[in-house]
C-alpha cells in the first residue's frame, strides 16, 4: 500500500463518517471488515500526527526556555 497523504482533520472526518455508517447499519458484513481496517489505518495516521506535533511543540517550548535563560544571563 502506498503511503497516503491525508490531513489529521480529513482522517478524523472519514472516521466519523464510517462510525455513522456502522451505527446506522448501512454496512453489510463484506464491507464491515474493510471499513474497520480503514478506521484502524486512519487512527494510526492520527496517532502519528499527534506524536509528531507533540515532539515539535516540546522543541519549541524548550527553545523558548533556552532563549529566556539566555536573556537573563
């Protein structure tokens, strides 16, 4: 499977749409497996994007702290 470029918001929106289909009973058994796999894939994308954002934010905060410490020297 090629790596799909999808934004966090797009992934969340698609997950919500699939959940609505599941809750409404729109999916038959054949579709169910594929949709559950898709949700799993989308959740993985969301987790990775959140982790990346967390790391980047931590770097920014650390940089701000260092700049603040430099200003007080």
